[in-house]
C-alpha cells in the first residue's frame, strides 16, 4: 500500500465519524455540544447534589405541616441544585492540583483539559450568581442569604482553609452540607425553628461517619495529595471510635425531633431502628479495624450511611401525613 493510499484510508475513516488529531470532521450533529455539556455537568458533582436535595423536600414538608406549594418546591430544588453545583465547581477549580494526583479524581474535566480553568471559574461564578438571584427574587431573601452562606462555607471555609490544614476538615466543612435543611425551612416559613436546627444537627453529626469510610478506602490518594483526612493521620480503630461517637450524637438529634416537631410513634420507632442499625455497622467496622478486609467494611458503612439518611428523611415526610 502506498503512502497516498494509507492517507486516503485514514481520511475516509475520519469522515465516517472518527476524529483525527483532535478535530472532529464527520461526527454526528450535537456530539461536541453534548460532550462539552457533560463535562460542565460533571464539574457540579451531580451525585453529591442528589443527596443534598433528598433532605430538602422532607424538611419543607415538615415546615409546612403538609405538602407545600409544588411551585415553591420546584423553585427551591432548582435553586439548591444550582447553588450546590456552583460550590462544587469552585471546589474543582481550587483543588485541580490535588485532583490530578488522586486516582479517584484524576478524570475530572479540569484535570483532563476538557474544560479550561478559566472557563471552569467563570461557570462556577455564573452558576452561583444565578442561584442567589433565583432565591432572592423567586423564593425569599432569607433563603438567598442562607444559600450564600452555604456556598461560602464550602468554598472558603472547607476547600480553601480547612481541607489541607486539619484532620477535622470534613467535620466543620460539612456544615455546608447541612445548609439545605435551613434553606428548605426558610423557603417555606421565611425563618427557622428548633425542629429545623435539630435536622441540621442530624446531618452535621452524620457527615463524619459518612465521609471517613470513603477516606479510608482512598487513604493513599489523600496521603499522596497531602490532604490530612483523619484516616490519613490516625489509625482506623481511632477513626471508627470517633465515628461511633458522632453516630450516637446523630441518633440523639433524630430522636429529639419527636418532642420538638410533634412526630408520631411511627417516626420515633423508625428513627430508633435506623439509628441502631447504622450504629451497629460502625461498631462492626471498629471490630474489623485491623482486618485485611477493613476497606470493604468501610465502604459498607459508607453505603449504609446514604441509606440511613435517605430513609430517615422519608420517615420525616411520611410522618407528617399520618392521620394519628
């Protein structure tokens, strides 16, 4: 085969839908746009956003004492998703140096070059401004201020100050993840209550036993990146012991909701059962702290934490509609 024939063959294949030297010459219409849109969506960490929104709707139902206006729910969810997406995109921009080192994050768009740092920063800023304006003009000022606080705590408090300096980074930085409860409550009532504060406490104490198991699995990643997560600087047995303490505090907060919000025995029994189940999983993790399979056990606790929080807030919502 001659050189010209070889070149012609490559050109033909490229025109059929491939790419040559990074130039898409015959791709289906919209392929480039979809890939770029997907990269921007990845910057927002949609799987993290899902968990935040799971806590918002039940909180709004409890604040209303029934089903709030569906339009208000939609406005709050859209604004909350945009705010969380903005905070996560800022996080990707600031942490792009350590994301490139860690196996878990090295395929993020700012690391691979799918999106430039400047474009990522502009995207995060625009999304943040839009979310704040959305809450201020379409929901109420209180929810807008709380949204601003949530973004600031995550971006400045956690990402810029705490994450690379202290093993307690996720404890205090996790406050940002508790803010959807305040935002949802304020969207309905324009203010806050003790019941809302207790729900905030549930998520606050839930965050360490939720995130530290993930940190155990990716301990080497965090160590290589110089991020002093607690599992990096302490042995797994101590980490598990602290998780047990936070879990007990979380269960206490969940049960305190009964007298403060007038929950029924259905919620109380359900919350106690869920709490006991999750507590047992953390105790089992401590017992296996020196076992070779401890990383697998840690991930079981991680997944259990998601199940626990989801079911607890489902109970909150369901309990409001019970006729007794």
